[in-house]
C-alpha cells in the first residue's frame, strides 16, 4: 500500500490489475488522497481528485480514468 494511505485505507479492485485506494483513518474518516494502480497493487500513484457537493449529503467525486 502507498505510504500515505493511512491506517485503514479503502481499497477496491475493478479487475485483477486495476484498483483504487482512498486514504482513511480511524472510524471511517476519509483522507484527501486517492491512489491508482494498474499492475495489481505492485505500485500506486497519487491522483488529483475533485469533490463537488450539491447538498450536505449528496456529492460527486472526479478523478482521471485508469490507464495502462
């Protein structure tokens, strides 16, 4: 895992090679950094992401597409 992913990162793989990790701390607090992998988690790269909330409980996150 990336060094900055925190103690409790949230990880999701969309295929055996492609995945995302969101940095997170205790009690489910979400960090500000997303990490992408395209080689099964051997290496991770931080990506810029944006957040846009339309209400206090509904929002959208954007980030670049996974690339090989």
